C-alpha cells in the first residue's frame, strides 16, 4: 500500500519505521529533513513537502505536535487535504482538541476522503516496538481500510465507534489521568520527604503494592531518581494536553477541578524553564513549594 507519513518526532519515526517493516511503500515528510534520513536508509522515500508526501497515497498518517501544526499541514499551507484523492483515508495519531477533530471530520467528508482519529498511548520505545495502545474511531469503511496498518503500530487497537471525536476525547482524558497521577506522586513524595522518607523509598512501596501500573512505575521511577531525561513526553506537551481537557470540559459544562490544579502546576513548571524535560518533572514544583531541595 502506498502510505504518506507526516511528522517524524520521537513517536512518529518509530511508527513510520514499522510501516516500512510491514512491506509498505512509505513516503515521509518532516519539517526538519534531518529526521527523515534514518527512515530513508530503511527504504522510505523522502518528500520535500506535505502535499508531495501524500500525492497518490491510499492512506496518510500524521503524528504532529499540536492543533496548530495539524491544521496548518492538513488544512492550511501544507495542502494535504487538497492533495488527497477521493477514497483515500487520513489517520490522525496526534493528540488534538475535540473541536479540531470535528473540523477535520467535516472537511474530509466534504472532499470524499476518509478520516480516522487514532491517537496513541505509549512512549517512544513502545512506538518503535509496535506495542502502542491505540484508540480509533471513524466510519466503518475507513476503519476497515486502515485496520491492518494500525495493527502494525499497536499491540491493541481499541475501537471507539464511528464518531472521530470519541477517540480524541479518550486520548485527552487519558493524558489528563497520567498528569494527575504524576502530580499526586509529586505531592505525596514531597510530603514523605518533609518527614525524612526519601522519594525512592516511598515510591518503591507504592509501585509494588497499591499502584503497580506502568504509569506509576515509569514516572514514579523518574521522580524517585530526580531524573527527567531522556524525555518520553515533554512537560510543555503535557501542559497543552491538560489545556485540551479543560477546553473539552468547558464546552460540555463538565467541572474538572483537578485539571485546574494540574494546569497551574504545569504552568509553574513552565515558568521555571522546565518545558523541555519529561513531565515527571512536575515533582520539582512540588518539592520547591515544600522548600525541599531537588
């Protein structure tokens, strides 16, 4: 199958590589051409523009950073939707607002192009291994066309129905829960440290008893070690995603008081200059508020 793949960051590069390994004809594009070189060595063709990457493609995947990037590349100057032929399917893997998911669904339908919302849960190493968890929603015909491709990228594809905003809001809700878990570990660790119990000792108990899920083990391990690199998910992106949760909640008049607390902690982290570290670095704010040294 001829596939266009747009966005080769820490997640997208591994995902595109898995499509190449699956035997597909993959054309890639990234704003920084340097990121495309390893994929070219694996057999991908490299396009000079998004529109060039999707010309003649049966399916297009994107893993772009945010609403602004997706709107620009797909609907704006990138010219992707205009370049797609009727009957093609566009799969969005990025975490975007429910408003943009609806806008994409409407604009694709008007042009006769399928749209599948398929954001993912997992860190870069999981993406490279093809072991992501993916939530997917879209019209049945579009889903059926891309299902074999989604299964190359994910250990599990979780169906969310035919409305693309469903998968988008599940991803937003999931990222909110991750952020809330990090914030709660950060605050609890600051509490125990203030009484002389090191974060690593406290979190070891929590990770092996009450909270043995991967989120607590991965991010708790980073908090315990006070080490927030290598970065799996930038703190600035976490701030963006909590903003998406608050906007979606406001649109439906759904109170989310914890989201407001998390927003403020992330904003404080950005103010400290921590936007480019892993968002487990929220622990630095909790420690600073308690007058504890990093």
